[in-house]
């Protein structure tokens, strides 16, 4: 995605990313969804992590603008493009960046219910997209900053880009986890 996405395009992309992730997770068995290999997050934990991250990001779009300005400040640069923001995030991950304590999900028991968690996730993404569309008009997302635990201060437009990409990033991680587990099970049966 090159260039700046409009608020309408951001809302569409957030909704699509959420539907893609929830749809894939619904295709998993409960055993797959709640399975946690050693040293990795289960798909359920990844969904829980996304709920926390999206809820936190939504605050930047629901707090009064003067509070957002007080907390984040005023940018002295233009917003990065989607691709630039993604490149910066990937670089931070390559440099060893990881989720900080409030974003590290505890194990999610199967008794919680896959559908219940996915409904919470979908609602959090819908709330985020709605807050952006309802409370912010162009070009305001470029004129406010919010703190990000890994990226530092980002414009609100960049925070939207992050929310979209972050969803894709975890969908890829979930797919890889499931694929690796299927491969492990196939090879262990021989």
C-alpha cells in the first residue's frame, strides 16, 4: 500500500484484516486454536494480544484531542506511508523487539471458548475502526502523536497502519504455527 490511506480506506482495511484473522481462526479446531507449543503463543493468546493492543490503540482515537496532544505531542514530520511503517516495525522485530509486559497474554484455557474470544476480538477491531471514522477527519490523524511501546511516537495515521499490519503479522504467525504443527504431526507418524 503506497501513499497515505484515507480514514475510509483505513476503516475498510481494519475491517478486512479482522475478518481475515477471525475467519481463519474459526476454521481451526478448538485443539488447534488453544494449542500452545513451548516458547510460543497459542492462536488464542495471539488473538488476546491483539485485543489488548487494539483496545490500547483505540484510546488515542477516543480521548479528547487535547489529552492526545498532551500525551503524544505534536509531530515535526509527515506521517510515514504504510510500507514505511511496516518496514520500521519489521526492523524493530529483527533487532530483538518483543511485546512488553502489558501486551504479553496469559495462557487462554479452552473453557474460555473460541467463539467468545473471536467475538471479543472482532468487536475490538470494529470499535477501533468506528472510533477512527467517527472522531477524526482528514488531515487530523497526521497532526497528533501517540506513544507506541516498540516504535516510539507515531502519528495517529501510523497507529492505524500499525493496527492493520499487526493483524496481518499475527495471522501469518498463526498460519505458520498451524502449518508447523501439521508438519510435525505428519513426520512423527512415520
